[in-house]
């Protein structure tokens, strides 16, 4: 009921809501978060990446698969994605890569996944400001006028052509594959240029562990069906069996005890 209220309030149809309830319930139990939170995080990620309701379980599978490999929870990953999925999609970051990036930064820094999601929101907003010719960082107020020049000097191109910017995944790949070849001074310059002074630490953590981010992205990309497998484990748990028994007793009492008796009581 909580999930249905959340989805309907956001304008989903009844048919889509039924599918989304199923997916959010799985995420809620496997990710160990409340139903309403699960619904809110899931819908944010789906809308950010323009994923249809019938494919929502695929997103849950990505989160639950990486949950098994990284020291972060599916619920935490869902929260991180909800903070930055829209701008990530617009910046050319695939959902598989975003799951890998946030999982890596969350695992290494041990910051809350809400903070991690906000960090990527700030970082990608910074890059988007450069794209639209707005040379002030929204978060720090820092000038961005020389950011592209700094990166160009180090062989990192933000543009394909004069008028076309590259997908941010491709930019990060260029940085990641050469990261260990840069000097400490160059690494610091790149981190500040791309992420700004406030998010520099988290960007550095991502680059220092870029192979893990790619590994987790691959896990997410090949995760089909894993969410329902994990939910099957939950269904064998004490909690699930207790809930089933409670529902059965409620159904039995409703069928046996007449409405007249209830009214009399």
C-alpha cells in the first residue's frame, strides 16, 4: 500500500504500479530498507534513465548483484542512484557504470551512500556547467574557466569536436587507464579540475580503484534474474514465514467469522 501510494502519486498508471510494487518489494527486502524508501529510490532511478516499469526488476537485479560483490548494500546503492541518475544519464554515464562508480566510492570511503550520490551529482553538475558555457561551480563557487585547458594539457579531452562533448564514461576511461602514470601533482590537478576541491577525495578514491569500478559495472551488466534469486532466499527466512503465517491466519479468521458476529462484537 505504501509503495502503491508512492508510485500513483508520481503519476504512474495502475498497470505500471503493479509491476513496480513487485520490484520495490524485492528491493525493500533484499536491500533492507523501508517499502516507501524503496519505492522512492526505484522510481527516481527509472525516471532518470527513462526505464519502463516492466524493466524495473532488471535495475533491482543490478543493485542486488553488486551488493554481493562490494561492501555496500543494494538499498544504499539505490539511494545513491536516486540522487544522481538523471544528470548521470544526461552526461553519458550508463546505469551499469553508475552502479560501479558509486559502489566503489562507497566501499572505499565508507561514507553514507546518500553522500556518495550527492558527490556524483555535484561532480556531474560541474562538468555540465562547462558544457553549457557556465564557468562557475554551483557547489563551491570556483571558476571553471580554465578547467578544460588544464585537462587538455594532460591529454584528457572533454570534446569530440568543437561543438560536441564526449560521454563522461569515455572521459573517465581515459583518466582511469593512465591514472598511475600521472605524477601526484598531475593527479591532484585532474581531481580538482574534474571534481572540484570539495569532491576531490571521492574522485581520487574512484580513480585509485578504477579496476574495481569496472568490475562492479560488469557484474551489474550481467545480473539478469539475480534479484528474484535473492528474494527466494528471503522467502525461506523466519521473517517471511512469519508474515505468511500471519496473512494466512488473518484470511482464515475473515472467512470463518461472519460479518454479523463482528458487528455484534
